DNA sequence: CCGAATCCTGTTTGATACTG
DNA sequence: CAGTATCAAACAGGATTCGG
């Protein structure tokens, strides 16, 4: 076993942070998860809700989230074809994180963003 | 007052998410904050602790965090000159967020990162 | 309607060397 | 020690077009 790292150390925290970063990083992943927290959605619905994301980026980021088991993609073979995206349990497990994230975003907005 | 947005709506959440993103985005900001949560540190200490950040990136990101009132920079005019960085109250207000971030990072690591 | 494919651009990031 | 300067590489993001 190579160099065990204790839970309390800064190094441990840095690693955990990097892991979380790996999945949630970028301009669009958290917005997408927020959007899907609201309920399962189709491609176009997510796009409209987020507002200014190009189909390319949305497609690309959805794929990445799917690979990381954060969301699932379900194809309904209707006419025309519809696709629905929804959070997996792992995806839903971000809810506490998201909540704090949003709380802090609001706090920060009030402290700083408003004053410039 | 232009188009009030209720707290519970997806749109409100998307905006708060974007605000938080604006400050915490990028590969290095959260690691830097984690490092400083551990205590005030000097430039070189942060760099060694994070491990593979170039001085240019560190300098640049520290500057951005300072502009957003997340950290402060204190110059001690000793010989040789030393500089210490520390979290502001606003910076320390990320602690709950960080905690959830790290908790989830660990969870994710166990679920996914370990299995690939 | 839901994307895939292509092309193109600007920003981010990094390696390295150097300065007060 | 605490950064800056410079140059190159990588990547994020956008515009557009096309297919099932």
C-alpha cells in the first residue's frame, strides 16, 4: 500500500477536490445537472432552459456526464425520435453539494457581484 | 424592477450557479482555497502543496481570487521579501460548500474513479 | 426534433527561463 | 522568495451545415 493519506490532511482534501473537479468542471456541467434536478428533460428543453449553450457543447457535455454515470440517456423510438435525460442516483447524490453551491453563489452575489 | 425571479425556480438556481462558477471555476481556484483553509501560506508553500501548478498560473489565480475578495495578500518587507496569503471572511464562507464538495469527491471516487 | 461532423477562433494552461 | 516574460500547446466554445 503506497503512502496512505489521512482523511484530515490537506493532501487528502486536495485529492478529493480534484476528483470532484474532474466531473463538475467547466461552464456547463453544473447548469445541466441543475436543470435535470428539476426533472427529466429532453435535449431541446435543456438547451432552452440554459439559454445560450450551443447544441455541440450540450451534446458533448451530456456525453461526458453520461460516461461518468451522472446522467442516463433514454431513447424513445417514437416519430420523431425523442430522447430523455435524467439523473442517476449518483447524479442525484450531488444535491447537498448543489444546494451549498447555490447558497454560496447567492451569498457571493450579494457581497460582491452586486457592488460592481 | 425587472422580471423578478423566484427562489425556487430552476432559473434562479441556474443564475446562482453561474455566480458561484464565476469565482470558483478553473482547475486551480478550489485547490488554492483548500490549501489556505489549512492556514495562511506563502507563495512557495502553496505551490509545493498543490504540487504541479506553474508559478504563472498560481500568480494569476491568486490575483483573481484577491480581486474577488476571497483572499488577501500581505507583504512583509523582510529580507528576503515574504508574502502571505490568507482567506477573507468571504473566503472562509466557502467552508460548508467545500466540505460538501470534498465529501462528494470522495463518494464519486469510490463509485467511479476506482473502477476504471 | 435531436443531434453528428466540420471548421475555425480565442482563451486557458503549461514549460521554461529570468528578475528584484 | 515571489513572482514576470515569453512562447507554444491544448482545449473550450461558436457557427454552420447536414442526416435520421
